[in-house]
C-alpha cells in the first residue's frame, strides 16, 4: 500500500498531524510531511505503508479539508 500527499496544494492546516502525530508532521515550509516519506519531482510526497498503517493514514486523509492525502493499494 502507499500513502501520497499533494504538497503543492496542502494548506498547512495541521489536521493530519493532529489526527496521526506518529505518522505526520509539519515541515519548515508550514506544510504537512509524511514522516520518512519521499518527495517526488512532481511535488507529491509518498511512502510505502503496511495494511495496518493504512487505517491511521486514512484517518489523516479523512481529516484533510482540501483532500490532498491519498491512501492506495
């Protein structure tokens, strides 16, 4: 499974970090960051996750007011 973050469209509200602080944090630019994630050239950040981690990341995605977090199989 994979979690992705569209950093270009993140508004930095911090809902994901409040919902899932052990998986998400705010970076120096004031935007969300997947802990141990990898930034792609297109401005998206991604991380391979386990099925067990997917539930927490989905909670973070559901809390995002601009829907910039995706959890995929």
